[in-house]
């Protein structure tokens, strides 16, 4: 274990509360169950990020947030356990300076698209970011038979390579990772990936051998512009519901 | 921007409360999530309509309702933002004097029928109005690659043309619009379009290559008569649930 | 309108409370939405039955219960409206002395089996009563194009003929009717017909062209014996939930 | 009826509270409805086990727990009724000393895999234990037409033989049984069998004739190791929710 990394500096109570609330939102929206996690890059130091200790997302409070280096070493663990798969977050933050927040989940409707040779596509404008393509990471290609977890830096790097320049990638027989250039955008991407997957299942069943008029790549780029505002509106609704529940 | 249009005159508190409650009902019934909107024509001036400011439907209160001209210019914005897609409402109200209320949603079970060449049909009597046929509007046919939104008068006109004399039309890779000759009827149509879509998905899966004994057009017309009363009963139940929740 | 029929005599408060609670249970279990109704034969007079006035099941209280003759004429309407389709109940009570309680619903998963030439079968022991066979009533066979409602005595008689000696029958493009020799049994049959339909949809999808090892008719008869006790246990759970909610 | 067996000795209040809470958890997670049961082996006497009296799982309290011999004779019935199918538990506890807790349910998404010749497989790492294979017990093979219940020792023995060395087995046209080497593990297995079944249904529908990249048997063994910790985390979340509800 390397030396404890130094903090990137204090962050506001509101920052920590929003990050903790994001965990509750993902649970309320059916994206995470007892598992899954969301991280956010340090607002003042791009080489640090925040994520809760290893626990069920629906129980996270601001006091559970830990700061990490991009090697996913905790700055302030204080006896708290870290998620085994924090390397997903650290390695994406290294490889993709544009990404500010990352959600990892086992969102159930999405899993089939990582098991079958059928690509996720954007079924409607709120999921426009999917029109850029949805890569699938199969951990066995590089690492053989494993416990499926992205539980060290090498696996994190390999996953980040699969992700490439997208904001979403699936993990075979495991789950998916949704990213965003804000906390709100990462949550929005995670939620609408699951919603889109549900819609796509019914669409594929209905289509049979017929074609599906999904968003084109160009439509996806255009529709993603108003989604910036849509994302703020959705966050406002979801954040208020958490506040009603937990009082922070 | 043209001059601010004058109001069609004051409306009752009950009118505004019912319109705000309709947003909550649509959210509770799973027709809208953070997005979607419902409008109602001014009871005294057919050239004006009401709709909430741009916000999540589940949070709308009577104070959020804005009055619009049929060109979708706000009469009393007072700094409140308007929905980008209000032109759906204004242009339908222009083209269809019989329509009093309009719901736009991304109701998830309905979306596949806008992506695949398979028409929605009436699976049961409560959705009888679907037996008249359900047109699909593909914005790309007239406007090429866009952000998919009906965000100006021209697109609103094109959508209203697709709607024609029906009370429902789908929008490819986007959502749908349900109309009614009362507020209650528009809500009823929106809810039972979603319910019918869920039933039709299972019916198509069960049928495979076999035929589906959906309502005939004649049965649809006949079954729509008792639905006028059914609609009032459903509204009564849903409105009471909102009242228990928000106290107006 | 014939003369007001005389009452079969007073019933206990507990009788009326249980019948009202059954409406709430059916709503809570997803069998009914704003529509559907449950009736119970008079405990002292087989020629009378009880059913709520025309209203949403989730709002029914004991004070909403009306007594009817088997011609479905109200004994004590006192200005309250009757369900249009009460003739379903009256005509079954006439034709089937063994039946004590009847549920009519538009239970959504069941509707596809009335639209496609594919019979419902018993997917598991709790739905054993389905193994006897599930007839489908198509109102158009005898009455041509209608509003689909069983809204008079002739249609009620025709439906009761379709039902025959079964405890369940579907109505094409409309819904279904589940019966029982007790109030609890009718509710149990209605709930498990919907549960079974959901399971059968997934089973048919999984099976494709392969066979489905549903309960045989003999297994159905045998499994229905312990279901008498199961039905009481389920009722106990559901009835307690209503009591927690409405305090009667 | 043989003589009343003697108790294996007193257990702690916490032991009984956790076992009762497990029933509530299974109900909250949609694994059981009014039916199904969970047992736990006596911590000090491997020849005794505990299970609630015959009642709906969501209503169980610590006072409802009965102690049984492995012949499924109650030690302390005190007038309370036993589940008809307690022999499932007793005979597995006899045959499999490694098993500490057993869940029997009619978990709905799982039932189709007992009706069709299509094996359940592990769709993701949280359901890794399924990768070892999921046997199906058809009671009719040995016992002919029955009421489908495992209601005596002989049927319990036959079921335990079908289970073999697995922790899960399905029962044709009935339900399934999930086992674990702790209470928490049995609950985890039961919950993720149902979750996995939902995912597998959509995966099979999406795949059509194409292959499904489920967990290999080796991946299943490896992924099951971190699931020991995952199981504790899930239990922590679910147990807290019960405590908020019932105060024990």
C-alpha cells in the first residue's frame, strides 16, 4: 500500500450533500439496489475524486464520502472501507479529463445488451447520448476467467480503453458505467440508459425482423443539446424528493 | 419577439387547481416523469390556453400556470420560462377547435410503436378511441435531422397535420400527444394509451403470426360513448389522491 | 323500470365491511384500477346480492353497498347509481347457485388471452383452478358490434352461458370475470388469474415452439384442495392491510 | 404422530428477530407474497431448525417462530399450525449438513424456467451461484398426479435428491428453493434468483437464436467469493428497512 495521498482541499457541505443525494436518487430510480456507486471529481483538484465508503447507496450520508487519488487510494479513510471497484472511477478520471462524475451500476434492463450481440441504440431523445454508440467490455478477453470485478488498476485501465470517448459502456455479465461532465449529467445518463433499455426490449420484441427507426447519430448529437437543460430539470425533481426524505 | 398578448380574462382558482392537479395525476400514473406537459384552452376565450411554466410535472402548483396565445406567446410570464415544445399545444388548438386539452409525454410503453411499422390498436374498451387509428409523426420527413423537439410554429403545424382528426398521435423516437374535449378526457386518453400499449406488447408477443381480435373501428366508436362517464370516474379517483397529497 | 324489489333482510356490519374491503384489496393487488366491481350473494337470501354503487373500487366504503335482486334491480339505491354491468353478476348468480361472489375486472395481463387464440393454463399450483379451462366470451358473436359492455340481462345470460361450470371466463377486448364459492375465493381467483397471466406471458416467450409443462387437469383438481386454506391466508394478509389503511 | 421432540436449547432474541425479519425482507423484495417460508438451522443443535408457524411471511413476528426436528415435528407448537411443506426444509437439513438456511417461494419470474426446457444461467456476477447449474424437480416423475406440494418426508427426500449439491432447485409448476450457509446467504440467493430470472427473460427474448454470454462455471465460482461480502451489505440495507417498519 502506498503512502496516504494528500487531500485536494476542502469542499463545501453542499457538494458532499449533493453527491450523497445522488446515491439515493439512483436507488429511487431503480438504477442501483444494494450495490453500485457514484463518484465526483474534486472541484479544485482534477487529481482527486470523491465517493462513499463501501455501503448500500440508499444509506449513504455526506459523512460517508471519502476522497481518493486517481490511483484510487483513499486520502481520509479513517477506518472506512473502500469499494473494491473504485478503480473504474480512478482510471476513467485519469483517461478522460472531460468527465466529472461516474456511475457504476447493475441496472437490470441494461445487462442483456452486454450478453447478446445486439447494440443499445437511442430509442428517444432523452437518451440521445446513446446514439454515439455503446461499447461492451468483456473482462475475459484480456483477463480470462475472473470474479468479473474491475478491482485493480489494470482492469480499470482496460475498462477505460473500452469506454474510449463515449459516456457509457456496458460490462459483460456484470453491469454498466455512465459518465457525465457534471454530477447531474452522470445521474441523468445512468437513469436514461436504464429507461432506454426497457424501451428497447419492447421495441426489439415488436420489431421482429423489421427495422427500428432509432435516433441517427446526427439526431443524437442535436438532441443532446436540449438534454443539458432537461438534465437540470430532472435533477431538481429528484433532489427535492431526497430532501423531503433525509432533510439534507 | 412579438408584443405580449392580452389575457383572455381571469379564470377560477378551481380551474387552475385542476390543471395543476392533472400534471400530478400524469406523473402518478407513469405517463410523465420529469418531462411532459398538459395544457387547457381558456374557458372564455378559445384563442388562449394555459400551461405550467417549464418544470417537472410532479412539482407544478396553480401558481405555475401561464396563459398563452395560440402562437404560444406567454401573456403573463413574469420571468417564468416556457416549455420549448409549447407549439405542439398552440398549433393543435388553432387547427382543432374541438380540442380543449392536450397532453404531451414520453410515456415509455408507447414509444416502440413510433419506432416500428406496427400500428397501435385498441386492445380493450377503455382505450376505444385508439380504434380510429394512431398516426405517427416523423419529424425528419419534413425537417431532416433535428433535436427531435417540436420547438417552433412550423413544426407545431406539421405535427397538427399528422394528428389530423384523431385524438392521439405518436412522435418517432420521442413520445406522443393525447387530446380531449375536456381536461379529464385528455388525461384519460393519455393514461389509457400507455395502459393499452403495455397490453398490446404482451398481445403481439403472444400472437406471433396469429391475428389479434382488437376492437373494430365500429366497436371503438360505440365503446367510446360509455367512456365519457368512465373518464369522469377515473378523474374523481385520481383527483382525490392529489388532494390528499397537496391539499388543493 | 319494474317495482323496487324487497330486501333479503339486514346483514352484519362485518359483512358489508368485508365486501367493501375486497374492493380495496383488488385495487391494491392491481386487479382493478378506476373500474371493475365485486359482488356477494346475500347470506340469507340466495335471490339477492350486494355490490357497491358505481364508483372507483379504491374509494368504496360500507355505506356504498347496494342490495340487488337477481334481475339486478336495486333494493335500496336511494339516489345512488348502479354499475352498467351489474347484469354480469345477477345472471351468474341465477345460473350458478354454487357461486357466492363475483369479480369483474380489466386486469391487464389477462386481456391478451382474450384477443389471441391461446388458452390460459395453470402455470403453478396457486392458480390450479385455471387447469379446468378458461373460456373466452366474444360479445360480437351474438350481439354484433356493441360498446363491449354486458349492460343488460340478455348479455348477462349470454356471458353466463360462456362461463358454464367454470369459475373464470375472459371477455374479448374487455376483461374477465372470476367467481368463487366465498368472497375470499373470488378475490383469490381474480388475483391469481392476473398473477398467472404474467407468468404465462414469460413462459410462452421462453418456450417458443417448445412445450409448456403446465398443471394437468388432474393436478389442477388436486392442487385446488389446499388452495382453500391458502385463500384464507392470503385474505388475512390483504384484509389486515386494508384495516391499517381505512380503520374498518 | 410421534412424540414431541425436545428442544435443541434456547436461542437469542436477536436470532429469532433476524429470522422473522428475513420473512419481511423476502416479501418486500417480491420473492414471496402471501405464501413461502424461510427456515434456519439451530445454531447449537444441527438436528433442529426454526421456521414460523403457517402464516403470511409479511406478518411474521419473533413470537411466531417454531422449533422443529429434522423429521419436521414441532418441538413447541403450542397450538400453532405448521406449514404443510416444512418437509422441504427438514429433509434438506438432513441431506446437506453445510446448509444453514432455506427459502421456499413461488417467486414469479422463476416459475417459467420450471415449465420449459430452458435452463437458468447466471446473467451477472451477483447471481454467480446459478452458474453451477439449476436442477428442476418434477414431482410427477416419482409421485404421479399430486397437489404439487412437498407435504411429507418422502417428497422432501425426493426433492433433496434433485437439489443434490446445488444451492438452488426449481419445482415444476410450483416454485423454487434457495439455500445458503447462513441466513443472509439464503435470502441473497432467493432474491438474486428472482432478479436473475427477470434479466434472463429479457436476455432470451433479445437473443433469439443467438448465443448468450452468461457466466461460465469457472467465472461463477470466482465471482461467488466477493458475493459473500455483497450478501452482508444487502442484508444490512434490507434489515434496516424492516427495523424502520416493525421496530425489532
